[in-house]
C-alpha cells in the first residue's frame, strides 16, 4: 500500500507535464487555424542563424556530463566490482552525454558554408 503513493505521484507529474505540452500544441493549432481563416500565414523565421542544433547539443551535453560525474561516485559505494567503477547506473549520464555530442556533431556535419 505504501508503494502506490509514489507511483501515483510519478504518474501525476507525468500527466501534468504531457497535458501541458498537449495544451500548448493545441493552442498553436488553434492559432494556425485562426490565421488561415484571415488569409495569413505563420512566419517561418525560427532560429534564423541555424544554431538550434548546436545550442541544444551543448545544453544536453552539459547535462549529461553533470549526471555522469554525479553518478560516477555511486561506483565507489557499490559492493560489486565493476571495471573502473562504471556500472549500469552510468547510463543515466552517458545517454544524454552522447546524445548531446551527436547533436553538436550533426550541427558541424550539416553546416552550410
């Protein structure tokens, strides 16, 4: 019975987050419809400099690096002998780290001169 409270809390937080994202998407849809009824179009001037991938790549890489450094200390407290103290808990830091590095690499590989 005590385990159901944290589960409901996690489900509730996720429902609020995804509900908010769905609401924002719905409002963008309604705005597009209202503009179309008036014969207007939405401007396509998003990230004119083309640095969106680079910015998100740096942010996600920094987050992944911080998580990796924070999770690395768990290996010293573990009773198991993992090589270099790297256990399965490190995936929580390695996944965003390499995802961010992939975004930065993608920015430089697809950059127009």
